[in-house]
């Protein structure tokens, strides 16, 4: 019986991992499709598509799946239309949250996100209610075991990056949106492996949240990230104060 229970546990864990992987691939495909539809299917001439492909590959999406998403977007395998929508709201403790989505039906996405906010103790807001607390930035990360701090700082500085910070597992390079492609290329030209390379929203300051509210904020962010239409969730949640 013990062996049987252990096998059931393994099967459950594998099933959960497979479902999570499938959901991630679906999100990668949407991003590739909308980029290819807007700027064509050649990443050499479509920077947005190049970003989307890089992100998909970093998430272990294979080339066949990437190519299929591009062909679907350019009409070779049928047509499915998505639009980029940004939603804003607040979580427990007054945390500002910005949600980037790709949706084929905004009349479905908005009510579903509103319900997630409400169930998890937050509230969906009006345009610019939360976005005013964020800036658009280029975000590049290199794992610590792939480079030295000195080399990362040197390349980032020479390429015109705004800032370099050291995290627990990685070095994080921040750029303006205008300089993002140039800084990214500088690292790739030196054959660096990038753990992250994308445009995102960065909070201008963070809010520490204590106790039960901290757990609620984390639960809200996790639930939003799990939604099929959500591509990215940004917040000014700074965790519990020291």
C-alpha cells in the first residue's frame, strides 16, 4: 500500500508539472502569434517577435511549436486573433498591481480577472489607477553561475544600461525601453546566456505588507499568474518589512 500511495503521489506531481508546462507554452504561443501578426513572421525584422521567441526558448518551448505559432499567426494554419490588454488594480495592504494579458475575448477576460481580484481580497481598478506607480523598463537577468559580477557590470555600463543589481541567484540589468535591444545585443555578442530578457513594468517604490495581508497578496498574484490569458503580473509588493 505504501508503494501504491507513493506512486499516486508521483503521478499527481507529474500531472501538475505537465499542466503548468502546458499553460506556460500556451502563453508563449499567444505572445509569438500576436507579435508575428503585427510585424511579420521573420524575427530578424520583427523585434517584438524576437523577444517572444527568446522568452519561449528560455521556457524550453521547442522550435517546432514556435514555428507552428508563427504560421498560425500569419494565416498558414488558420487564424485566431488576440489583443494585448492591460488591467490595473489593488491587492490587500494597498499593493498596486498591473496585469498584462493576451486575450481573444475581452468580454471574458475582464470579468474573470475582476472575480480573481475580489475573491483574493483585492479590487480591479480604472485605467491609470495603478500604472502611475510603475515605469516601463528593459529587464535582463544572467544567472550567477554563468558570469562574474565584474563582467556583467562592465558590459552593462558600456552598453548604456541604467542599473545593475545582484539578486540571490542572478544579476539583474535594467535599461530604458529605447536601450533594451542594444544592451541585450551586447550580452548576446559576448555569448552570455540570458535567463530573462524582456520589457516589463518596474515599481518606482515598494510597499511592505505584514502578516495575513502578505499571504493574501502572494495568493492574489499567484492566482492572476495562473489565468490562461495573463502574460505577466507586476506589483509594488515589497514583502514583509524587516
